[in-house]
């Protein structure tokens, strides 16, 4: 089933919240979000682009606030949305109360989602059901895990993101790559190319934009070390790290090299995503067990 197309109508006074919290949750849940700052083009009528965008979607989210109610363009968008479902029978119009304001008379009769406090689950659940999106986790927990991982990585602290159940963790990592973490390189240990050490080293270098040839072991680690020695410190996400368990082909010296780059040279900050805690995947005395790493849990809804 294709994702539902969702238009977000909001006042730019609430733009930070919409962009940083609402839109990531909708996208992570599987909705296709159409929002002005991402799709509107320069040199064209703003009003015309609003109308064109609204005509393409299936659900209209109206982010209510005093600024929204006072805005002419927002009122225009609300009027057009309500005209498509004036009796609120089709679930096309979804009011979201973000900042306390009397609900406009035009929306009387429509059930609204209360997100005055976006740390509560109930309002998010209404929104996600309305757009047929599923995070696999409570939205506040998903946002909390993302924010904590971001905070730690920005501080240069390595993180183990432990995912339980069906929580949508991959969009969380995608969302981290905005802003301050745009340099986060991602390597998937689940890819066939990463099953052997030679391929994994190539994947790491490629993730950082390098296309240099990788020699056989043990010179592959020399190349890896020289590459990072010549660049600024970076961030590396190793996802599906559970696959590393039992992969003897990686060799202890590979993990010793990662430990060196992380702890001694301070050229890498690691984000390790796994289903089990990172330390339980490593045998006793493993080099990576020595790195300082914080655990952030993302638990799916049962």
C-alpha cells in the first residue's frame, strides 16, 4: 500500500517544531510529507504553489496556534482543506492543536489532536492513525531516543542504539544526518559486501567519500589508518552490528584498529545500532569492549 500524501499547513512561528518533531515522526512512520520549505520553488507564486500542493495530497494537517489563526495564508489553506470534507466524514482534515487557541469555528465538529504537550502519546497516536503511519514505537520515545543520540554524538561520545521490537530505527538515523550531524557516515554490516573484512574496510572508506583501492590483509588496516590520519575527526554509524557476532573474518586486529581510531587517535565517534547491547556481542577481552560507549534504548510498542 503506497504511503499517504500529507500536506502540513502551519505558521512559520511554529516552523522549528514542525520541522524538527512533527515531520520526522510522520516520515519515519511511512507518510509522504509535502511541506513548503522542501518543495516550493523560487520565482513562482507562493499561493499558487500552496494550492497545487494541497490538490496533490490525501490528508491535510493543520497545526493550530494563535499565529496560525491570525495568518491569511494559513486561513486560505484551512478553508481549501475544509471545503474537501465540510462534514468531516472522510478524515481528510486533521487539526493539530500545538499552541493554546480556541479552535476556529470552521473546524467545529472535527476531532483534533492535542499536542500542546508533545511528550504525551495520545495526541501523536491520533495523528499517526489519521495518516496511516506507524512508528512501531511511541512517538515521544522515538523522539527522545533520537534527541539523546544526537546530543551524545555532537559531544563526541560514542553511542550504542539498542532497538527492541519493530521500532522504526532506520529513519531515526536518516534524520540524524540533518544539521550538526550531516557528516554521519553509515555502513551496513548486513550488506553482502560487508561480510568479509576487505569489503567492510572498502565500505567504510566509501562511506566517507574515498574510492582508493584496498590491499589485502594486513595492509588494509594501514590504508584505513592513513586515511583517517589525514582528515578531520568523523562520525561512523555501524548498523546491524549484530551481524558482527561470529564473523571471525573481521579479525581482532580490525576491531583493535577501530578502538585506536576511536580512543587514542580520536578520529572516530561511533554510533553502533544493534538488537542486543553492544557489549553482549563481544567476547571477553575484545578490543572494542574498552571504548567508552553510552547506551540509548529504542523500544517498540508491544
